[in-house]
C-alpha cells in the first residue's frame, strides 16, 4: 500500500468515528421577516426562494414601517366588511406551480429516512388598530395548493389582545399536504382597521445529523430543487421562472454533487445515475455551441431547457470547460453507464484552442456578439488551473500560470473544484496544501485583525470573503448588478489591461458569505462547522434570534455593522454558490475526496492533464487529512 492509500485509510477511520449525531431536529424556517420594502415597491421574493404579493389591493392599502412589519389597512368597504393580506409561494415562484410537500420538505430525490416535515406555522403580529373598535376583526392563515384551492385555514380573533403576539398553528397529518401558497388575511375589517404583521415562519422537524452531513443535505436539497429533470438544466436560482435563466456551470457541478449525495446515502444510485446521464445528454446534444463559425464553446447562461443562450450570455471558455470536466468526473465516478464520456472528451478536443490563445493565456471566450474577449486566463488560481487542465488534456500543451497571489483573494478562486482542487505541488512549484491553508487562516482571522476589525464577526467565529450578491436588496433596476467578488486582496490578472494591486473588498469590514466555509471544510473542519452551527442555532447575541440558515433558508451573504452589530442578511437559493457549498461539504469526507481523486486517476483524459500540471516529484507528496 502506497503512502497516499495509507493516509486515506487513516482519514476514513477518523471520519467514521466523527459521525456522531449532534443536532436537535426542530427548526423554524423563515418565510419572510418583512425587513425590506413591499413587493409593490420592488421586493418580489421571500426567504424560502419563492415570491410574494398583496391581496385585494382595491380595498386595502399596504405600507412598510421601515424596519420589520408590513401593514394592511382597510381603505374601502364594498360590503358588510372587507379583507386583505399577503401571499407567499414556497421555494419556487408562484407561476411555476411547484408545491412544497409538507411531509417531505427536502428535494424529491432525498430518501424518506432523511426527509423533514412542516409541523406548524407561526405569524407574529406587531399590532392592530381599529378606530371603530371592531370586535369581529380576525387574522386568518390559509394553505393553498398549486391550483389555488384551499387545503385548510386557521382563524384568530385579534381585537382586544396585547401586542406583539405570535399566533401558532400546529398542523395535523391531514393538513400536511403539497402546499404552494401560504397567505395571511385580515378579515371582517371595517374602514380604518389595520394589522401589522412582523413575520411568517414555518416550523419543521428534520432528522438529527452530524454538522457536515446536515450542511451537505440542506445545501444539496436546495440545489436539487433548482434542477429541471425534464430538461437536465439547473435554474440559476430558485426565484427565476423555469427555463428563463439556466446556469450551465452549476448544471455540470450538480452532476458531481448528485453522486456525492448517493455516496453519503441521501439519494439512490438510480436517481444519481438518472441525474448525471440526463445532464450529460443535454450537454452533448442540446446546448448550443458557438459563436457559429468561430468556435464551439457553450454559453454560460441558457434558456428554454438549454436550447439557446440568454441574450447577454457570453460564450465562455472557462464555464464550458468547467462544466464538461465536472460532467466527465461525475460519469467516471458512476461508471459511465451510457458511454457518454467520449463525446464530452471530443467536445473539449474540438474547441478551437488556437483561436483562444492570447497574451500567453487562454481568452475568457467571446462576447454575445461573437467578438473575442481580450481578457485571458493566466493568473494564479483554480480558475486558470481548471482551464489549463482541459487545454493540457485536449492538446498535450500547457499555458503558463502566473505566480501567487490570486486576482483579488476571493475564496472561490482558491478552492473551487475544476474538476478537483489541486493538492500537492504543481508544475510551477506551488504547494497547494500549504497555500490553501494559509489563505483559509487569513480568512478565518480576517475580522480579528486591527486593519479590518469587526468584533461581532470575529467573536462569533464568522468569516468568508468570496463571490456573491451583497446583503442589501438590489434597487428596483433591471440593469443593476449586485454581484461582488469579495476577497482579501491580491494582484490583477496578467490578462488585465493594466497590472495593479487589488485591494481587499470586505464590505467595509462587515460582510461574510456562507459558501466559503463549506469550501474549506476539508482543511479547516472545526472552524467551518462552528460557523454553520452558530448561524443555524443563532449562537451569537447580535443575531437576536434572526433565522439565517434553516432547512429551507440558505444564506447568500450577511452584513454585521462593525460599530453597533446591526444585521442585514440576504437569503437566496442561488445555484452556483449552493453548488460550491454542497461540494465543499461533501469533500470534507475523506472517502468522497478519495473517490474524486480516483476518478481523475482512472480517466485517461482527466489524468493526462493532471499529470502535465503536477510537479514531476509530486508523487512523493502525501495527501493530507485535516480532520
């Protein structure tokens, strides 16, 4: 047995010993905390990834208190009384008509033994007003199916009570059906009556799992809910209409994540095979290739089941490469049952690589109009490694890679698997184990340093600067881009027009992104687990009971004011960061990490590029377990 095998064996034993169940199984899920403007003013989505709207606006006016409550006020009465309130679709937008099964809240692929259920609903009323002292005034909750029919309702008399007050509806087994919409309704109202609602929550019961397994399952399930099994494409996020905006790169990575879910026991082998082979079939036979007459790359974003690029999507070299390499790895792990690997290898070999070579690197691809993008991959990091890997496998050649640091110290550049994060020493002498550890420690300790001190974040063990959407709601502007490549700073890519030192971007010393902790769970498991547990269990005073992560809530980003600890969160089921998050937590398991490495070693195409990128003496470097 060689040194690599010995080290893996030791780590597997430890992983098995570390699998004790540590979590209680009951969690509140935030449907909406009303901390942003009304849907009529641009806040269209709720915290589960669905959307939100108002009811009976002809007779009811709506307002926001600027903090945490939406108010419905009766302004006209066409009969004996009037009514109004708000509706919330669960996990997907209303027009998709996809319900949440209250008896099986995780993805349809998750086995029944690991499913959770919705056991109740809670709504907090901040206060009421009734100039006419209307003792008939009521608050009603409704559960609706996808066809709009009402499953059941729960009503409370609200006049004459003290506020704020939380009303709880404990659900019976017969009420735990497939629900798409929840509404709260102010009923039997007279003109001038109003109800201010602070929040709407679901109560859930889920299986006890160890932290890493819980983090993977919740992340996998949210990502799987964005997968369209009919087309083989992953929607860019849950609150986009099916077929409007599909993320090609997230689709490829989901193929690998589905296999990890099988190996961890959460889904069946049959489901994993169906997902992976459908994704491969769509990539091979459906995704467009272009620009026509210039190259044969896939676009980054597609629509209509992968049949055409979105209007603004580039023909991306990196995204096409990462997707193909991830699917090849997934097919290799599952045994390539439909013999699809050769067609994906052919896709990569047929890329017009010569047309992409620029400045000693590989162009980012082509703009939507077909013109070559003059930025190119050459700077240090996993992005260049991934592109270079495919180039080396396809051509037997290697482009040069610049020295450390990365472009801006963003976490995904250090840790994304394209198709596997590098370890050991590469051909340029970079020790990737030492580098990843160094960068992880910088990130973990970032907010404890005087230059960017945030005692709230550091004291709670929260960290993570990577790419994602910033916490504040985007303005109501269709052209606004709220994506930020947060990072600890670095040096501009050699492909940039002007070389420069890139300063850190940490949101004025106040922002973290959740997916980063998952990406370093293999090398800093204790810190990653602590961060997850702190957010899930609200173990920090400044969280003030706010739900940030739950079985149906994923945290995209969080801002904590460094002076007073005030909190802003963005909950979003964005597929790319969920994919990075899920894969990171899966690969914290040394068994799965070894399976991925074996796939690389056992696939001739993947191995060819890997061998060209590794140091000639890399075989003497042992794979390291950080558990």
